[in-house]
C-alpha cells in the first residue's frame, strides 16, 4: 500500500477505506479511487475493483503498482478504440471535467448514488428480471432500450456492472436503485440473456414526461402566485406522481389554514406539446365561520370562562370567527386540561356534529356558518389525601424543605398538572448548586383511597450523581456567531450544574431578541450519568429594520421619519453585493447594535446615530457611542437646539451578571433662541449657546425575566451626572437619578400567558455649585395698572401691563440649575394623563396672563400597573395608577403663590413637616394596550388616562402612545 501512496493513486486519508463490506485483511478485494485526467496525469477520484494481496511483500507491492500505472497510461488509447462502454475495462473511470458529471459511490459494492437511503431501500429489487443464475459469468454487453433524452452511455455510466467483469447479482440490484434515483425513469426493467462469451444485460426504460406548463383552475380568492409558491413541481422537470400528490396536499393544507374548511384539490395531467401540462383544480368551497358555540353540562366553568380558554372565536360585529380544525382540537384539549387542573379527573369533553348552513358559496364573498355544540361530562372532584416521599437512594434535601417548595398539600384539590409542576420544583432543588443532582428523577405516584374521591400522593425521588457540564452545543445559527450565544450561558464546561444558573441562561438568550420565542434550551445527558451537555436549538428571526413613513405622535402631531437599525450588528461583516445589504445578510451576527434615524414634525427635529458593543476585548465590557442633533420648538415659548456625542463603558461588578457599573462622557452644546419680553428671567438670560458637557457614572441591578415585557423580577439603578470645569462645561451643576421596578407574577393561564403586577418608583435631584448659572444683568420690569401716573414709560395714559422701569439690576443665579436641565413630569414612562412637561413649577405673569413651565430641581413619581392577557400572546392589557410631583428648589420643597398683581412663581406651598404632610401630588388612572408587532420584540403601547387632580397650569393629554421598551 505504501507503494501506491508513493505513486499518488491512493485515496485521501480517511476515505476509501471500506474493503468489500468488511475490514481490510489478507486476500481482500480492495476498491481504489482513480481516474485519468485529459492531461494524462493519474488522479484519485472513485473506486475501481482489483485483487491485491494485503500480505504482499514490498517488492511485490512495487511490481503491482507499476503494472497498475502502465495499464492506466494505456487506458485512453484503449477507450478511444473500443468506445466508452464496449471495450475492455482497465479499472479506472474518466475525469468529471472530461466526460461530464458522475455520481459519488460508497466504498461497499452495490450501493448507489448518495441520496435518501430510505427512498433507495424502498425500491424493489425485483425489477431485475429473474432468469438462469448468471452469477460469476462475464458481462459481454450492456444494451439500453427506449432511452430518449438520456443517452445509453449515461445509463451505463450510472451502473456499477461493467463489460468484461464478472456479473454480481447484488451489484445488479444496486444498479436498479442507482438508475431509479436519477429521477428520470417511470419504469425500469433489467434482464439477463446468455450469449456466446457470457451474459448480456438488457436495460429497458420508460422515461417520465417533462412538465411543460402548470395551471391552477377554480380558485376565487387565493392568488395564483401564492399557490405556485406552495408546490415543488416546476416547469422543465420530470413529472413525478409522488411529488404531484405532495403538491396537492400542500395546497389543501394551505386552504385549511385559510379557513376554507371544505376546500378540495385535484391534480390532472394532460398531454401538452412534447410533454404534459399539470393542472391543479382548486375548489375553495367558501370560508367557514363560527356563528355560535354552545356548551352543555358545564357547571364548574361558566360559558364566558370556557370561551376565554378557546382560540376559536365567535363572529362579532367587527371580527369574523374563522374555523380552523387544528385550532379547535387544541381548544378541546385546553378545556379538558382546565378541568383536570380543578381536580375533575373523569371529565369528558365531547364534540358533537355541529350544524352548518346549507348554502353553497357561488361567489367569492359567500360563506357558511357553523353552530358548534360541545358536551361536557364533568364527573366528581378529587382531592389530595396523604403526601409522602420515597427516597430511593438517599435524602440529600430535607423533607421539610421539599414540603415548603411544593403546592400539593393534604386536603387541596388534586391536580395532575400541579403534580408535575411540583415534580419539576423538586428537581430544581436537587439540581441547584451545591447539590448539582440535576438528573434526579422525581416520579409522582397517585393512588386512589377507599373514599373513592381522595388521592394519596407519593413522590418517588431517585437521586442522581453530582452532574458536571462537559460541553455546550448550539444549533440553528445562520447569521449569528456562536460566541454571541455561548457568552450568555451562566454555566460552563467543567462546572457543576446549577438549576438557577441554567434558568438565567435561558432568560439571557431569550432577552437577546435574535430568536423565535421559546427556543429549545436544555440540559441533556452526556457521555456518562454524571456528565451533561448544554443544548440550545435556536431559530433566528430578522433583527434589522428599515423604516420610512409618516405617523402621528401624541406629542408632535404629524411626524415624518426614516431610519435603519440592526439589533444584531457586525461592523466587520461587509456586504459582497448590494443585495446582501438590503436583504439583511450583511453587517449582522456579532451581537452589537446600530441605529440611525431622522424625524421631523411640527415642533421637533431629531437626528441620531448610535453604536453599542456589549463585549469588547473578548470580555463582558460594553462600549457605546452616539451622536445626535435635536431641535425643539416649545410652542410659543422658545426654540432649543441640542447637539452632541457620547461615549460610555460598562462592566459587571464582582463578576455578577445582574450587577453592572458604567461610566462615560457626554459632550453637549445647547442653543436657545426666540424669547419674548414676557418670558421669565431664567429664560431670557440663556439666549445663545452653552456648553453643558458632563461626566456620567451609574450602577444597575437587574433580575427581570424580560427586558421587553417583564412579568417577574426587579431592577434598581442609580446614576449621577457632573457638569462643570472638570468636564469642560460652562455651567456648574450636578444631577442624580434613582429608579426601581418590581414585578410580581400572579397567575399563568392555560395558554401560558402571565397575569402580573408591576410597581415603579423614580426620583431625580439637581443642584448648582460654584458658578451655577451665573449672573444676569437686565433692565428691571414692573407691572403698572392702567393710566398709572408712576409709569416711567409714558404720560400716565398707558394700558395695564409690564413695563421697563429704566433701573438696571443684576440678578445672582449662581445657585440656580439651568432651567433646561431641570425636571418635569408628564407622558409615557413618567406621569400618564399629563402632557410631556405638563407638570412643572410655573412662572406666572399676572399682568399679561402668561404662565410658563420652568422646571424643578427635584422630582418624585411612582406607578402601579396590573397586566393581563387579551388575545393570544400578541396583545396584553393593563390598568394603572400614576402619582408624582415636582418642586422648584431642592432645598425648599415649595414656594408661595404670588399675590394678585405680582409677577412670580405660582404653585401652592408644599409642606413637608412631619406633623402636616401635605404634598401637591398629581394623580391619574387609566388603561393600556401592549401590542407585539412583526417589527421586533418591542411592543407598541397605547394608553388612555384620566387625571384625578389637575392643578392650575397643568397640561393634560388623555390619549398617549409609544413604541419601544421602557427600560
């Protein structure tokens, strides 16, 4: 064999090692890969048969190799004289590039082209016509009959049986499978005929017809383009009966999904030109709608409760209750499981033949209505008797701790669903570190007592060995890099299994938002009982988005916008073509995020670009960059422009994923214009440009189960901003923010939808230091009554109003935070029911009747919101209560209302004294809708609110909405 390797005619390592279906040994027949290229150089490709003694000495090996090499050199001449199939076969096959494509063969004889092994195994070998046993006789000729589009040479090329070689019956059976797998022939017959010098093989074939046209007839509402996308058959291919039947079933299945309950499809094959025409006759039969659903025999659940558990809905004034068989069958099972959960183990849910209106749809607009009847035999309710534990091996976890974990208690309603949940909880206790007995088996064994309606329960606990992670396997990734998923696992190879860490790992991967909901993420048994493999079977969803359009904003009337974003960005993944760019196949997969947007409305303009990388330097250190330009026209107040850039870094604190610390720098310029004489001094003195750059630092703790729609867990955050000389700012002030959220799950319904309560509290504080907002020198103004003779601006005949006195005064604002950095309340995520910046301390002008929001140096707000499902998992509802207040100065939580005729700050005094706590809180209540869209995991949120104690000057807005997650 070493000589063959030296000559270069042995197959690559690891290939071509099968020897006649058994291991190589002395005297075995070896199949060697080899063919002659047009250039005359011998190259390794496929197997040929020869007889080599595996125990040959090195000299004999060299002689055999030389003979093989010389015969290979002579092969082109022999084939040119004898033809590709009629002459003697010297043991090699032609190069693909020279004689056309060739199939690949397995090392064992008689196994055909690589394909579906099940399909090949299903082909009957009896198609080889039986005759006298010709095994071992030399093949004298191979004749091919009735081949038209496929040449006889191509048929012979697919066969392993060769002229001049002994006939092998198994190889001939394999030839039939190989020819069948070509997909060209509808019928194949192979027979053997004895002739002088050996046996002749006759291959008689009948080719499949070529599809020249595909038509659809009879459909009224379904588009032809949609039907064509459902079928496998294509024009120009050979017609296959099996494929045609699969196409028929695919169309019929589609009609069922589109609620055409009576839809039928037939396939007809008609002669057409030099082939056939495939015609699908589609009879939609009209859609079936649910007119009514009637329950009989129910007493545990009301009709309204049963209808709420069903995916199938009745037709209403607006919606159409379309009937889908598979959804209805799920509904029946869902109802049955609801009864089991209530302890009714003998319940029977029976679907009765429902009445359907007899009209036969003759137009695309007609329909048929169904009246569904469901009979329920509830039976008796079972309860739990004794609850015992059977520790098969040992008792690592005390029985008292297990009892405190489960819900199954003596006297409680017996529920097999709760029983299984308790078994899972016990497994989690055993699987939590430091126990790490993740594969512990917990088998609940109910036993009916003599009372008949009481079930004793025994939990059999078979403790497993301590389990160690030996590997991680991630599948289903097409764009996302594997490391993006791997770094979200809390468990690593070599570590002990921890149920809690695994649960967090699942939440981390789901929170990425790159994959379909509820991916398969499991711990599976490894190579030994004490070994485990983490498995994540994922299916990616689109993460990029290009938007352009016109919308309506609750804060800015009509808004036009355009933007592009990618939540799973990769700045190194450059597109190879423009198609790669607009189809989302480039700049994707590294777990980064990028967005660029522009929007303009009546009062605002916003332009921004941002980039964030959660992992840099291969470590869990995040970096974010951003640049922006915003312009706000505050109605009749003033115009504010802000532009700047930010850079920030974050890192896990003490290696804890839930606890992160961050820091960064924000360069920002603010330009203010369009002030009026009646504006308060803190407005007017700010005219022009200001540098308000700052350093930012913060810490965050987050244990929520989802960043998009949390149902349990908590989040707490604290951050501080410092502006001043140390940051290159022209203003000296600091701001601090505190926030907390807590979510409590209450109930999970039969459709795995959560009912939960969320509470939130936020506080913000600001104060000036050093230079603060500086000094302001201006001409003093004063209010004068009508025809006031003391008015220095006229002769005493001027109307009432504010006039300049001529006195120049200098006001000290060194202790004032710039008003554009103060706080307001109002809007989604703040105080719903009030307009954006609608709750604020106000500057009140008695003479001109103006009041202007100037913001405050301190703010408090809180909210409680109850979430409940409405429709499937797409729409959630909520009911909420919001409360909040803002006060002018951090050191003084209130200020007096000015007297009539005096200009100043208008807000009732807020008393923080311990004996008389009287705050000017704003309250609101309302309802909300949270709707998931195909645009991403962020829901659209709609709210209608009712302010409870609107104060003078507050700006109210009852209907509000937002798009995106509230962090």
